[in-house]
C-alpha cells in the first residue's frame, strides 16, 4: 500500500502500455521493432504482477517470483528471436515480417 | 480300444511341409524340395494305411457295424453354450477310405512330379502348393463339423486355383484358374446358405449329431416351408449345390475342362482323383439325412448325376485335346457316383448304391489318376496336347502304352479290371431303382468304352510317325508311379468293398449279378471294337461320319455351346440388365454424393484459403480484435 | 499532491510517452533507446513499490541485457540512418482502434472492480527472503520453477548458437 496512490492508477498505466505494445505489434514491419513491442507488453504485465503483490497479498512473494520468471523467459525469447533474425537477414537481406510467409497454406 | 490321436498328424504333416516349402523353398535346390515334399507325404501315407488297417481289421465292429470315431476334436469358435465350431478328425468308413485314396494318389503325383516338372522355374512353389492341397483335402475328409468341411471346400478351391494358375504367364491359364475359382466359389455360396439354414433349425454343426439315425433334430425343419418345399429340403438342396460345384455337376461343369490348363500332375491329383469327388463325398457324408429327410433332393441328385454322365460322355467323343477328353470322362464318372448315391437305399443290400458309389470313387481315383499321369507322360514326350499330333506311340513308350491300356480297359468296365466291379455295382443299384437311369448308364458305359478306345487307338496306333524328334519313354520317376497305379487299377476291384464301406456300417455280401454284368460288358466291348475299327489305322470313315452328322457334330465339338450360353447370360443379360444399372447407380449416385461433398469442401477451401495469408500481423490483428469482440459479447451478456 | 503521487505521475508520464514513441519512431535505433527509457521508468515504479530487488533486476536484465542485445542485432541487420516508411494509414487506424477499444474495456473493468486492499502485515522483502523462498522446496518454495527456468535458459543458449551459426 503506497500512500496516496490507489491501485487503479498503476493498472491504468500498465493497461495503456500493454495496448501501445499491441498497436506496435500490429503496425510495425521490422521484426526487431515487433520484438520491442513484445518487451513492452511483457513489461506491462510485470507491473501488474508486482502491484497486485503489493496491494492485495503483501505478506507473500508470488508476484515477485512470477516477474523473475517472466524476465528470464523474456531474455531467452529475445536471444532466440535475435538468432532467428540474423539467420533471416542472411536469407532475405532484410528482416521484414512480410517475408516470412512461406508457411501459408 | 485303439488310440487314434496320432491321426491328427496325417493332416498336419502336409501343412508343415507347405509352410517349410513355402517359406524356404526358394532357397532350396529344386530336387531337395521335391524329395522333402514326397518324404513328408510318404509319412502321411504310411500313417493313413496304418489307420485303415487298425480301423478295418483291428477294431471290433460294434453290433457288426463300423462306428464313427472322433479321434481328435478341439473347440475352435464358441457361439453359445450349445453351438460351437469344432476342428478335429472323424474316422468312419468313408473318411478312412478317402484318407487312403488321397494319400496314395498324392504320393504318386508327388513322385511323378519330380520327374515331370524337372527344370520348371516354379518347381518349389509347385510342391508347396501340392502340400497345401493335400492338407486341405485331408482336412476336408476328416471333418468332424460341417463348418470344417466348408473350410476344407474353400481351401481346396484355393489350392486348385493356385495350381491351375501355375503357368501364370499364360493368359489362358489365368482365365481358367479364375473360372474354376469363381464357379466353385459361387456354388460354395449355396453350400454356406445351406449350412446356415440347416444349423439354424438343428442348432448344431456336428456331423455326429447331424448324421445320426435319430432324426429328432430335424423335426422343426420339416414344418417350416418355403415355396412349397420344406426348409430341410431347401437346406439339403443348397448343400448339394456346393457339392455339385466342386464335383462339376451339370450345369456347373464348365470349369473342369478349362482347369486342364494346369500342369498334368495337378489334373491327375485335383481334377480327377480327389478334389472333384469332394462333392460326392459331401453327399455321402450327409447321405442319411438325404435319404430319410429329403428323398426328393436325393432323386434330384440321381437325375443330375445321370444327365451329367451322359452329357459329358457325348462331348468327350468329339474332343481332340487329350486332357479335355479325360476331363469330360471324369465328369461322366463323377456323374456315375452321384447317380449311384441318388438311387441308393439305406442299410444292408438296399444300400448297394451307396457302397457302389464309394467303390467307384476308389477305383476311379486309381485308374483316372493313372490315365492322367499316362497322358502327362505322353505330353511330356511329344510336347503337345492335341490328339491329331499323336500316333503310333506304342513303339516309343512301351511302359506308358501298357499302363494306359490297363487304365482304358478298367474305365471301360472290362473284367477283371477294377472299373468293371464298381461300375457293375452302380448299374445294379440303378437297375433296382429306376429303369430310365439304368438305361442311360448302360449307354454311358458304351460311350465311355468308345471314346476311351478312340483316344487309346489314336495315340498308340494310328498313322503318324514323323515326329520332329524321337519320342522316348519317360524317366523311372514317372513310370514307377504309373506301374504302381496300374497295379492298383487292375486289382482294386477285388477288394470286398461291401464288407467295409456301407451306408449303415454293417457288412453285407454283394454278389455279381450276371444279368447286369453281361449286357454292360457286351456294350463296352462293342464300343471298343467300333473304336478299333475306326481309329486303329488311318481311315476316312470318321471324317465321313462327322460330315454326315453335321450340326450335331459341331454342337458336340463345342460342348453344346455351354460356355457360350454362360457368356451370353453373364455378358449380355446380367452385365447389361443388372450390373450396368447398379454400376451407374454406384458411379453417379453413391460416388456422386461423395464427390459432391469433396467438391463442396474443396471449393470452400479454395475460397477461404486466402485468409491464411502468411502475414503474421494479420493473424495478430484478427486474434486481438476477436478477443475484444468476445469480451464485449460476454460483458454484454452477463452484466 | 504528495511526493509519492508526484513521483508516480512523473514516472507514468515517462512510460506512456516513451512507449508511444517506441512504437511510432521511424528510426530503429531511437526506438531502442526509447524502449530503454520505458524500462528504466518501470524500474522507478518498482522502487516506488518498495521492491528494490525487482527494480535492480529490471535494470540489469532488461535495460542492461535485452536492450543491449536488441541494439546489437539492430547494428547487425540495419543501417543506422535508415528511416522506415510510414505504415499504411488503414493499418494504423485499424490498430489504433483495436488498441483504443481494448484499453477502454480494460480500464472500464478496472474501474468497476472493487479491489479490497489487504490488511495483512506487509512482508519485509529483502534479498535473503527471496533467496530462501527461491531455493526452498517446502511451502511457498520455488525450487522447481527455478530449475525449470534454468533448463529453459540452457536450451535457449544452445539453440540460439545453433540457429545463428552460419551454414550447417
């Protein structure tokens, strides 16, 4: 419980951040920017976890651990994704998302 | 009491041989495969002879009658507490006699084939299938259960198919094997329905119950009726159809002449001595039922047999293919056996027809096997089936000549050869029962003597001497079986059959009645003399006779156009009027509906596959907006 | 307006402005830097919540690790001076509408939902407590997820090497 700040404030900020991330995912063509959008989304979720932990279950640490794990997964995901981007760059000489449509029908 | 459990090995050894030869035969030297097959069969033969010895001479008949012994029985399929299918070995006079016949002929054919099939590319396969056939046939005759017999019928049909199609590169052999299989299969369908009908009412498959004198199991069948005949009559009639198909009775005879496309030893074994008498055996097995419960069907059997024998004998006169002549004579002789069963009574002297039928089956197996093996020897020597290519062979092939002569005399019914004794019993039985059948049989006896002698004189006397290469006597492997069978064909007639194989198991004294024997011998002799005059040297009398007969001759030469009639019925009538509409229905309605479904799905898929654009963001957009719409929907719904 | 509130509004403002800049910037390296700002501001929020350890993690891992990784890959695959084309207007409108609708629904439901602040005593979150729970297997122990995540990281490590390796 933080003085003067109700829980909804945090949640609204994280929500807006989440949907900004979604918009980024939908608009951008460059795969690295899409990856950054995903990081934004994960980050907003992290904020939610910690806020719920703090406000609703202050005598436990579940939110903290969730965030820890999410951060670890985000790191793993980023490393794999970047390996894929580099590989793709070798094939197409750019990393536009339009290029990866070979698996369609 | 003798323990007969070992008899199961009579059936199993050929099966084991089939498995060994079938799996490993191609890796063996051909001769090894042949010797292995013959050795296995030799063991079987010894066992069969032992069984016959024990059964007929060692075991004490109960009340003077040979009883049927279930030597081995195992439950195979259990339908309910009371109804189940058994597989096993049933020993009674006819099955023991059949064991002896089958193993003897099969052993002779095995030994003969080692010589006859030498150098054939399918040598090992041939022996494997011979073993399979022997197994099936033995399994058929020892059936304890009518279903086992049905299985045997199917399996001999299958092995017959495989052996007829041995030269499968030849289109005619393939066609013949298909024809044999389809026709007999068609008849077996009747057999199956008959079995189902009979066992539906009697509630059992067991021969011990079905052929019991106590007829209580059939009471319910007598009451149910269909189209004016009782269910029992129908059932027995349908069962007879199965037998008629296997025994090539008119009008299901068309497959047998074509089956001669197979190797000659096969013709000797399957299409003369053993498989084709399966139908006779079936009727004999169910004889008590036919006699007491369905006398109408038995009468019908007698007429079918008599007609077939006459019909086939007439055709045989005009044929030129040596094996086809023998095939038609087989038809004719099996007709004899059928008619003998048909005119037989039951018990003691009255059952002389039954005894005569089995007797004739026995002697026929010997002399017809001999005839076919002799024909094989001739074909082997001059590489042709055609009578017109042969002549004057007695100089080149003395052993074949003598043994063939014995066989011809035997089938013509000249005393003291075996055919005379059994044929005489048949004629006696027919005389007692039905004069019409009797006269037709006597006529057939004369015709038989005539066409066999025609064959004999044309081949061994006649004109021709300019062979491309000198014909020579066959090897010992082929002539020894001929000599053994010639011995059997000469002396088999002296076996007092009436003290072993009778309708009720009780021995009786059968006597040779001169009033029957003398006319039949006279007519047979006259047939032989006529043939001698016409054919012993080249003359143009036969040709003149042919010309004067005109259409009759052509009809006979073409087997009374029966193949053509069948073709007309199937091609023109059944194919056009039944099959075509059904095919149309299948193609347009059934297939059409399936195709329609496929077409609808395919068209829709093509239409909507654009949704699967491969554009990641499009998917994400659909996903997110879909989620939002769902949330809105549920929010509206629940709040 | 208390100091807490002031701090919160300052950090939230940073987060929102730079998030939007991240996804709209047409220069990719700038976008990465904006993202870094967002992540740092988020760690500020964690400090505000008194989760110092999480804030530290946020700075080291996100800001220090992932953003650096992203910048490296940008340097490998793009030209710094390259400016993206403007995305199609229809796309932008559709995406913004979706985003607006989504935020509206979420915020609406957040405002409607009665959050009951807990009255339980606040647990003092220090590194010792976190370490004990992370490695314990009993009640409120997180040893299993810890091990699982370590295997995941190992797998990611190996596969990243395999995928990015040149040729076969």
